[in-house]
């Protein structure tokens, strides 16, 4: 079984010198009788092009994990795994990656940390399109609509039965919103903001879920920030809403990287 990987940063540039640990599980005629698999671990280091590869005995699983590296953060924990189906031993090959189509690990090169103002708001609201206000400064959810943005939600159907659907609307009162897929939320966009955002979901969709986590850049006048909104529809008889935010209080500065603990810790040895 084989694996080809490549590591790129938030600017699409390759990242060299990152160690990756490969763990493989495989069988042979001797251990099949005991059903005890062989396990093997090896490491590789990305080259100047951010690339590395691995090939080993034909097995049943291969897992890849990026090891902690100071100055980097990994998307989705920096891991990959694949189950290799094999009925005819080494003659069966199902490579999930190739030299021309490597698996891409997205990492974030950390910049200089800044002091950002954070907020956490959690609440259970009626899913009947009633308007609630989310106040980031006071970390409250209020029914009066007096907040940094208003939120309304709706849902139809019964839990665990067909016909369920739900939706959410955000309307900025003191801020503007720009949706993003950025998993880190460390550097705000300078454009693309709007006062209104909405989403709806029904069980007719292939990717239907009653739990969603949405990410946004936010802008309050000259100040930039980030926002994540976690929705849990059909939470008993309420709609669960969890809001996390950060704002850089320096006007015009889109850097939202908080002061983070050193990772890996200085006493942690990284294998190479």
C-alpha cells in the first residue's frame, strides 16, 4: 500500500520540514491464524516541495498523522486514514493517492499573536421565527432584539421522522458578515461583507444534518473579527445556538490570531 502527500499553507505555498507518522496494519499467513495484526510505525519529512510518500507491505489500513510543529496549526488534526480492501494478497492494489494526485494537508503558518476580545454566547431559543438579539459585548442572548446581530430560526417536522426541515437567518445590526470556510479564522478578509445571511436545510438534501457549524468574518465599523455559529436543530423542544467570536480592537487590523500556548511544548521532542 502506498501514500503520497503534500503540505501547503494558507497562501498555497509548500511547507517543508514537517514530520508525518505512518502507521500500517497488515497480516500474513502466520498471524492470520491468531487474528493478531502486525503493526508498524515510520516517519517521513516533507521536502522542499512540501511532498513526501510512503510504501509498505500490502495491508488492511494505513493512517497518516502530522506531528506537532512549532509555528504551525493543522486543519482537521492533520490526519488521514484509508482501509485497503484485499482479497488476493499483494496483487490487489487500491491506491487512494498518486504522485500526480497527492492528498493535500492544509496547514496555517502562525503570524504574530495579538490581543483579541473574545465572547461566548449559548442559548436555547424558540424555532418559530421569533427575533432574538445576540450581544457579543455583554455575552447575552435577548428577546428584545438589542444586540450586535439578530437571529431567527424555524423548524418543521418531528425528530427522527421524515419531513424535518429547519433554517436560520442572521441580520447584522451593528456588524456586517462575510461567510467563510476558513477553519482557523486567524486572518479576516477585507471584502465580501453583507448585513444579511440565511441558511435552510431539509431532509431531501443529500447532506442533511440537524447540526451545523457556520463560520464568518465580521466587521464592526473599522474593526475586524470572526464569528462561529453552531446550530443544533430539534434539541428537545428548543433550538440550541452557540456563538463564539473574536474582535481585534485595533482599527483596520484584520489579524485575529489570539495569543496561543506554545505548541508543541518546548520539552516535547518531535521525531524526524
